[in-house]
């Protein structure tokens, strides 16, 4: 079931499946990818309890975690709904424990204010043992012009050192240096054949810019920023992640020992947020 929130020029539809924003209409224009060419059916999935290809190894057992986790395909329950806000919850159960042996709650709140959409995640630990988890955002942006007319603009200097991945989405250990500056030009060659660009960024804001004007501004807290699009589609996903994919051909690392995973104490919680301002 889908639910609508709105405020002024911004109207957002959120699906209970995956607690995913499936439509963002700003001033009458759809800003999320709607799969017009059939290349990707997603819109803005939420990634939990991992981002990308990240195995959950515990006690020598691989729990077969799907890429991007399981939350994006599961039904959430609506816990609050007003004109400009909706909150939804997913909690652990028999189905989640088959791939993730922890008790958890995941609360997602969307709020619109003017031309801004805020997404707030709260990972809760209802148990008596430490909870290990990560999360990320995967919003899409429908482009009104060819990819080559766009660039990402940052408030500070960034070193665009791409962490190379293989065909299975695992890191190879190689890097590709795309230079240093406050802007990254989004030429077609960078995002061909399903390649994902993976960067560690210092800035916590970026703008999707065409010509001299920003079409969207993202404010985030995550340390990694990924760029992807399917099969040359007229869209771009700009994805703040809290963890990296696994390394190819590397020995398994216990999930609880990863350095890029949240450690949430008993009865504690961890928050993550993303704000997108549409122009």
C-alpha cells in the first residue's frame, strides 16, 4: 500500500514494501526514476542491515545476506501518518533471523517541508547483546538532459579516488584516480555497463548540477558516496553508504569485527539521515 505526504510544491509517495519512496513530485515534475525504459524497477530503496555485497559471517557460518540487505523487500508497518510526515517500522522475526541472527527494530520517518524531503532511520537494539548493523540510502534522480551535461559539486576539495569493484560487486583492492577538486563531471564513460563509482568523501553535502544551477542538493552523514545508473538510463543514483562491499578473494571476516559496521549496545539505537532539497 502506498501513502502520500505533501507540503507546498513537494508530494511524496511511500510504499509499505521496503518503506521506499516511490514518487517525488516537485512543482508537478516527477523527480524519482519511474523505470520508463524497463532497466531498473527501483526508486529509492533503503539498505539494511548492509550496503552492497557484504557477507554476515558469525561463528564460521555464512548467513547468506542478500545484496543491500533484506529490508528493501519486506513489509513495514505504518506507525504515524500526518499530512507532511510518515513513519514506518520493521522488526526482527523468524524470516529475518534466517539471514541475520539479531533482534532489531528499524524505524523510518519521511518528512517534507517546502522543497525538502528528509529521511531519518533509527536502528534499535531491543535485546541484551550488542547489535551489529549498517545502512544506506539509494535515491534516484530522473535526469532532464543527457548525463554529460551534469556534474556533482561539493563545498570543499575532494579527492575522487574510485574504489574499483569486480563484476560481482566486490572490491578488487585497485583504485582509479579521477582527480581532485570541488566538482566531478558525470561523463557517460564513467558510468557505463553498470559500473558503480565508489568514493570516500569528506564533504557531507553534494549538489547535482546542470549548467550553472543545482537540480538537487543532498545532505548526508555517511562516509561513502556511490554513483550508479542502469544500462545508460536517463537517471542517476547518488547513494550515501555507511559500509563498503566485501573484498574479492579475501578471507571471511566476522561481521562483529568489521570496522565499518555500527555497534549498538543493548537497548541502544543508532540514527542515520539524508535530506534532499529539490530545486
